[in-house]
């Protein structure tokens, strides 16, 4: 059972990449989805190397108490990536639902939860030299209100949390998630959605997948891990992209927003031997994928 793991929200942008890397690493993966019979939506997962031998897709609903019991039972690890981050209460309730199923599983070794660097960076920062790390919290009051870590401590669940910044890279699902749609809009010359990013951290989708596996496998891993390659302003990003892709109508100017300067300190993750891909690599891979899938003209 050491090689058996569960990934929630299996058809999603990150979960698909995580399943790809887990299968290539030899794991047996149970992925949870809303409808296992939706062959069109799940076709990209069945095309993955090792899927026919070591992938199982089962039905589970975040809002349905106990629906993850069967998927999680017998698994040594659980990767919880399925979370409607734009709606806080369902995300919290869904996570607690998954953790309650984890509590029932005697085979469980560790849970890896996907969160966001927003839990660190969404704050009022007055100093221009502050580097945020895993000890930083966007809202201590909110954390105390929902107390996820207390649930895990009280129930002897080994929980490690990954905090990715804005995730960039190839999309395995043919439908684009909201972040990929934002990038596509930027590459087509639109500023409406992307300008609100302001200063932002960016990370390659493959790095995020590898990070999840690394903190799952590394015995000493604990707590939270910031996963971010580069933090830059919109203008810096578009300057790099315009020079690299002169044929794309990438905007060069954005509405000035009153956003604080910040950097992200990823020393904790790097201490495990992790090395990030560059901003150029992540956008090269992203743009190649968008062209291949027909979302962007060649």
C-alpha cells in the first residue's frame, strides 16, 4: 500500500499534472472526479503513461459527507487539490470532508494539501525589503476561525501544505482553467483580467507537481512550503514576453494599481534540494501548449 495514493479533483489543471508525475514515478493512483463516466472530460488522463495499469477514477463530491471514504481507504498518501478557491466556505467544508475520510484510514501516512501563496502575500506590507516566508499569514483571524491544523493535530493526521504562486505551463485538460484563460487573454493583447495581478509570483506547473511528490516522500517535510520561482511586476513580465514573442500582441502598459512590493522566500523548499524552472521556461511551455491545442495562432 506504500505505493497507493489518492488525488482529489483528478481532472483539474494541477491534479492532472500531479497524476502524470505520480504514474511516471510508479505509484498506483486513485483519482476522484464528479463523473467517472464523462469520457470526453477524462480522456487526457487515460492517455497518460501507466494509466491503464495503475490509474483508477472514482466518483466523489466535496459537499457529500463520506463520499471520499472508499477512494482514500487503503491509500498511504492523499493529495487534496480539489478546492473551489474562489468560494471560501465550500473550500473549507470540502477539505474537512476529505480529512474526515483520511481519519478513518489506518493506512494513511501523509496528506499533502494544495493551498496558495495568497495565504502569505495578501496583506498590507509597508517595508519594501520584506521577504515573506512560511511563517507569514495573510489572515491569522481566518486561520483561527477554521482551525484546519487543529483538526489534523487532534486526529494524528500528518499534514503538509504546498503554497504555489500563479501556476504557468502546459494544460493537459483541453478546457482551460481560469488562470490559463487569463494568460491566453494576455497573449492576445487583453489587459482587463491580467492587470489585476499587479506584482505576482509565478511557478511552472511541473515544478508544483514535483513539489507535491517531494514533500510527500521526504520524511522530514513538515508544515507549509512556498512554491514559487519568480516574483515580478506586470510590466517586467510583458517586457520579457514581448522580446521573446514579438509576433504576439502582448500589451506593454497596464493601469497602475496601488499594490505592495513583496518577495517570496522559498529557502525551506530549496533546502530539500528543489530547483525551479525559469520564467522563460514556464511561458515557453505554456505558449507551445496553447498553440498545440488550438487556443493560440501559430
